[in-house]
């Protein structure tokens, strides 16, 4: 049973130039409008209008810097599978609210199968994960079962969807 409201928004119509812009921005969000325009063989004004339209419609959600976790002391990744004790909208909302408040949780998915949710947790060390698990995650009301999977190495990490 899904705990979140699924978006009924239809897919925003995009043409080939829009996709070219998106691919370039996914690869390097610091490109200027003029640089993008040159690369896609369009003038800057329509390129800028396309980017603004995609930002306004939500196709482009945000711009971000992708950090090297290990170089900033966040080398531990844990995937934690979670089952809730009760399967209703209220219990799901309480759980989701808690997940959104934890800075250690960088991704949270409502999943199908043996578990209800999968969260990706990033911490500095095993000790930090243990502290998070016991003192934060373990205090969330409604959690029935958890299973932690410790990532030994990241074979592929990307933010690109195109």
C-alpha cells in the first residue's frame, strides 16, 4: 500500500532540444546559457526560455554540487530496509515525516516486497551509524522490522537519468 500521494501530473512534453539541454545540465550545471546555446546550435534567448520553462514546470528540480563523500568524511553507506507495524496512511505519514527530518538519510523509497521502505543512510563511520540507528531511527514510532545492508564499495554512482 503506498503511503505517499502519487503525482497525477502528466509528463511534460519535451522536444529534442529540451533533452539536449537537460543532458548538458546533468553533466555540468555550471554551463552558461550562452555555452549551452552554442552546443545545441540555438541562440541564447530561446535556450534561456526553454531552461526557465523546464524549471517552472518542475522538469528541472534543482541545481546541485555533487560531493565526494569520502573526501568529506562520509564514507559509510547503509541501505536500510524497513517494515512498519501498521499499514495505514497515518502510520506512513508519521514515518515519512521522521525520515524527512534526518540529515543522515539521503534517499527514502516506498517499495514493494517484504519491506515497506528502503532508506539510504550516509554517515562517517560504523560508530556513527550505530548511534544514528539506536538513538534516532530506533526511536521512530511504528517501525516493526529493519534490515541493514552495508555498502562495501560503490561500483556506479550517478545522478544522471538521461
